[in-house]
């Protein structure tokens, strides 16, 4: 349980905007950069940050993780809905998180007491599966470190596969029905409380290149992730030539205290312009001779520009 100062969105026409942690917070300082929050310039460190839910790409999970790792992150996250991107970041970064909250009464400067140790279960917001698919999906139980929680799945007792702060992470097995439709999977905590994971079964889309998608992403070469670099680093990657029709073009996007974009280039190395000190996340997009692009779901790499 923590008693901390609150950092909440100001009201805007009675609604609170979703928050994008990619570009909305400086990963090197923890400063809020998003004007829509109404608290631009405030620091997250040591504060409870209240927002309805996250938005944007999966990079947000790594932003939260990086802030927590460098002790620049919020003391707690308060949300109306715990979407998977924010929940995963909170678990990895060891940041206490409470969802299903009414945030209307929280304003910047309020003091709030956060208790994330009541055994709450955080499940993915949505699962989309092909008929008959077998997967393991993550779930987290927020509980004190001294307690090892369990989950009951139709008589199968599950134990945590990982522990991070006050979160116990489970790997939940699931085999989808062979029939399309909407389904629920019931889980029970040790106290008998029931939670349900919702999932949808749909026919898998075709994945051939004829649909205009390159199915193999570029792979990173240098610098290695989280490496310290100079203020104008050279970023290098590779591309499997079987991914599409040559020649390929590439576009590099780096996000951090400042943003950098290579535009479409044919080289497999690119030197950024001079960057401000801080942590940056970068991705490479590929386009082949037909104009087909790769999927954008590859994990980003990170590098750190020192202040020296």
C-alpha cells in the first residue's frame, strides 16, 4: 500500500482522453510530453498516474518497463480499464497498478492511497484465435510478494511462472473451439472469485504475399539493444531476400526525447541526426519492389544516448 501524490488528467468535456506512452512520455526523464493530458511538463516519478486506458503500439510496454528500470516511472498506475499493453508494462517494470477505477474525482495534486495487493486478476483485453488453435496466454494476479496465488482452470491448479514485484504472472493454456464465435474461459482464484477471459474464434486470414504483406520482418544487427551510443548513432539491420521481390527499401523510425525518421532508403545502415540525451526505441519498416510492406509487429530495439 502506498500513499502518494496523484497526477491525473484534467477534465475535458466530461471525458478523460486515452494516453499514448509512446511519444507521450520522455523515456529518459519520465516527463509527460502529451498536451492532451493537461499535465505536460510534469514528472511521473513518485506520482500516481491516472488515465482511463492506454493506446498506441506495443512499444508502450517497453516505455513503462524502461521507466521503471531507471526509477523514473510512476509510483502507481490508476486506470479505468487495464488494457494488455499497459498491464504488461506495469508487470515488467514492477509498477503497482489498479484498474476499474472511477477517475472522475482525481485531479493533479490530490493525495491517493494505492492498494494493489488484493489479488486482482489482470487478463488480456481481447483474444482472437483461429479454429482449433492451441495457445498459452498471460494473466497476472496482483498479490503481496509473501503470498503465492493460484488459479483454478476447470480443476487444473495453475501456479505462477514468473514473479515481478506485486504481480504473479501465469501462463494460461487455451484450445479454441473448431467453430467460429465468441467464447469465455472461466478461472477461479484461491478465494473462489471467478474471472472470465473472453476470446473470439475466426477463420485465419490468408498470409500469402499476394495480399500485399511481407511476412518476414527486417532483423536488427547493431547496436545491440539498450547499448550506450553517441549522439548520432549508426543503426544497421538485415532483410531476408526471400521475403519479397527485390530491390527492398527501408524506413527507420526512432522515438525518444526527439524523433528521427530516415524516410525510404535502399541502404541497410542509417546514421541518425544528432539526438538529445535519453532512451530511444527504433523500428525498421521494409517495402519491396511491388510496394508490399512488412508487418509492423516486430519488437523494437532500444539505445541510450548519454548526456556527455
